[in-house]
C-alpha cells in the first residue's frame, strides 16, 4: 500500500498487537453455544507511526471520534474477510467506547471459522485486532518538536465517518509502538493534543 492510500479517508484499516491490557478475554461453556470474545479493537489517544521511510506520518485517533458510528451495522471478521462471526444488527456484537478505546463484546458463531478463531486466539496464534473505517473529519499539522519526529506530518482523526468491521487479524500492520517510542511520540506532539484528554488518556500516551 502506498503513502497516498494510507492518507485517504476512505475505508482504512488499522491494526495493533495485543498487549496485556488489550488481549481479548476468551469465554466458553461446555456446549460451545455461548462463546465470547471481548476486548479492544482500537486504541484512542495513542500516537502511531503509519507507513515507512520519509513519507511516513504520525496518527492519533482522538477521544470522541467514534461517538457517531456506534450505531452502524458492524460485523466481526477474521482478517477483514469471510462470513460474519458476529454482528451488531443481530445483537451478537456490541460496541462501546471507554477510556482505552473502542471495546467489543462478541458472541462468536458456532461455525468452523468461529471454532477455528476461538482456538487460535486461545493459543495466541492470532494476536492482533483491527478495525475498518472511513474518516469524516480530520486535521493535519506538522510536528514542531526538536526531537526525532520534527517535521513529520501529524494526522488527528476527529470523527469516524463509517465503521465497517472489527477483525481479529494474523498480523498487526501498524503494531502498538513500544513504550519508549510511544513516550517520545507523546512528548513530540504534546502541544498538538487537545486539553480535553482525560488522565487515563495521558497515561496511555506516556506523559
């Protein structure tokens, strides 16, 4: 995917690897009739480097970005494809926003694909989540900090236009930055972060 594609506002995908805080809880019963996955499909307020090389940029999903899309008909998929394993319109997938990000609670279908997913997540073979979306409102600026990220473009996603799916994914194309890098990124964009961010968000940013 080229840099132009990454900067579009149409049907983007962002993925992150599970951390101790974001790894979905896996719940099953003996009959496998009430299997659940619950966790986070997106992280809010965390700066992430998108792309590679001189055309890369920093991206942050702002608090409030998801407030107009939680009623969308959203499906739970594997790698953003295949048949739905849960869906908001069938009340088998619920979405909400907390101080960490976009939270999901899915009752996974008792199908071959659903059974495979539950086992792969339980084993740790599938270890990332992603969401597919379009952008309704964004802003761009240039990081002015004198550190490693000076001159990089900063995209702030203010409003999600449409939320298409949340997916368990094999690879995190844009993994969560490590703690050290996240702290440097947070310091670099300190002046760009809205003052309305909560204490919990600032902790996520490493401030």
